[in-house]
């Protein structure tokens, strides 16, 4: 392994010694845009202070990892990783004292790391390290290491490039594994043997899928085959870390890419079997249903054009999750999935619990989206009545707009005319919702009659009678039988209560 070195502090020389082939990066280097981006970044006061401390202490320091990668791609980030040949914590202490302005400092001495938050950056410090792994754990035994040791432990070649902050070669880029070539080729590749890399830390397989999704890169063939060979190793990774990576994939522009990678590598089968169960097409008597796995990925990708709400995206993933257990074949109509929305909503909690996802209002939000995802689409296929729209508005509450976006994303077909027709019909429902909402003040709607009103009107012997009467009034208001106004609603409440045999006060 040789450390390729590129001077990134000037624009003289043949492309400053950087031979790039991909149009996106080559154009930047040719015009000096890449070099200017690096120069501008290294001119920030934080880098100046770090360089000065390195010179004063004689400790070598480099910017490494994602910050360097994203600079190369023209996507500057606020997260900076600094690697030093020595104690990262002690080095960070000196930098923190020397940095001007407001800052927040945290030291994690047990892990040999430190973090400084400034107005512009979050800077992580760590000493060069050498890692070794026990087969049953992804937590390495760590010892102080050399520059080469630190390079060897990096997950992917595109994350193993270093920018020097040392006086003698300030701004020089070290590229030990030809990460620049992989950037220009759009390749995710491990720097060392992929089987060892993934055996040591199986979470890197999910990271490979996330980087491929985020950057729209391909995973190099041997690296991907190593993912398949080591898929079972994912079992030693904590569920929290798995879910963090899944959420990272879900928040990408086209998360379907990442889920396909995990499916093809047989990793998704281990971490999300309910989603894998959606895969496949069954045919009986010449009648087939669609592949609900790829439909779900299409819905998810469609939704990403409409919303960056993580939990709405989870709703897209889970909206058809109960189709496998509800699938039935009817000789007359073909394949049916009756009740999959209700059963799917009931499945959400178990999936969230196993995946260590929140069991609070975020869970309830996803349950609601899954339960209601068919309602607007059904309304778009029939004459829309005010009462049906009122019920949908009340059940969806403040999340009605999110529900409509989920329904828009759920319209998938290769027939563009069919898609346009269904979208047009759904927009009619959206217009009706807006009309009824404005006319009836339905958003966050509650019936004007409360339990206290009922207690004041009648002698209640069984508390269940209050709920029964409230539901009756609620239905009458939603049907338009009575306005949601106190005086007419009270009059109807008295009438219904007396018919139920309640004694008035």
C-alpha cells in the first residue's frame, strides 16, 4: 500500500497532480473549483488553530473521513474528524483553549475521543489507533497505532483520504487506497479484504448500503459478494445501531436503492423479515398480483419527492405490510387483501418494539397512517359525500395533508395515463377536504358536547352510557343531522338520551 500524495493548496501544475476521470470531479479540478474549495475550507480559523497546536506540540494531525470525501464531491459538511498521532483528548484540550469564541467541549476519555462544537463546526478528535476484533463482538480492542494502522481500519476507500494540517505539507492529500479513483467511478469498496472488514464490524455492511444510496454509487462486486457471505454476522450488531442505519437510508433521496441492496445481499431477510415477505408474485388461473415489495419501494421513493418526514416514510414502508397474511385468491375477482390496512396498523407496534423505534406519538402516527391509507383512495373512486369527508378529516386530524401525500405516493403504475387519472381523482378529494374543512372548521375537530354536558342533563347510573351518548352525537354531527353548535346539539342530546331510557335531571 502506497500513500498517494496530492497538493491541494495551490492550482499550479497539471491538475495539481490529481488525475481524475469522472466528469463531475474532473470539471472541478480543471477549473480549480475543487482546489479552491479545499483552500477555502482550510482557511477557516478552526483549521488554523489545529495546525498551530500541531506545530507547537510536534503532534501530527490530519482531517480525515467524511469531511474530505464531501469536499471532493463539492458537498462541504459541518462535521470534521481530526486524527492525530497521539492522544486525541489531550490534543483537543489544547485546541479548545486556543479556539476563540463560544464553544462547547466534551471529553470521552474512556473512548479516547473528544468533541468541540463551535459556531460553524462540530469537530471530533481521536488518536491514530490499531484495532483487533473478537469474533463474537463488533467492539474492537484498541491500542495506539501509526498512520498506516489508522488507514487500515477505515471502512471504505472513499472515507480513507487524509488532508494534512502539518506545517511541512499543509493541505496535502493522502490517498492510500485510491479513494479518488473510486469517487470518480462512483464505487463503494473496502480498503482491506472485504470479508475481514465485514466480519470484524458487520455494521459496515449497512453503511455500505447507506453510502451507495446517499451518493448513488455502486458497491464494488467483491465487496458486495462479501456482504452476502457475511450477512449472518449482522446478528451481533445491536438493534439500535441497525435502526440508526436504516433511518439513514430512509432519509436518502431514493431509499429504495438501499433496501434493494440489503435485499439482494440477504441482509434484509434477517433484520426486516416482514418487508421481505412482501416479495414475489403468485399466479393462479392466469391471475397474478403485483410484487408488493417493489411496489413498496416505489411508494417510498415517490413519497420522498413530497415529504422529508421520517415517520411518514416509515408509513410508506409499512402501509402494505399485512398483505402477505391477508392474501386470498377468489376465483371470481382474483387476488384480494381485505383488511390489510387494519391488520397492518396492528402490526406496527410489534415491528417498532423489535426495531427499538419510538413507542410514543411517532408510533401512533404511523399506526394511523397505515390504518387510513386506503380511505382517500376509496373516496376518489366514488361519489364523495360531506359526511364521508368529515369522518376522514376527524380520523386523520392534523395529519390529513400527510395522509394525502402518502396516497399520492401510493399511486404506482407503468401506465402514465392511469396514474394521471387516479391523481386527478385524488385531487378532487383533496379539494373537497379543503372545502369541508373551511366550511365546517373541521381541522382538529371535536364534538361540542362533552361528558360534563351529559352528566348535567341526565342521571347516569353506568359510565358507559356517557360514551354511548357521546358517540351518538358525534355520528349525528358527522352525518350532518345536526350542526356542531351547542344549542342544537344539546337539544338532540336530550332527545337521544331520553330514547335510551336515561332520566333527566
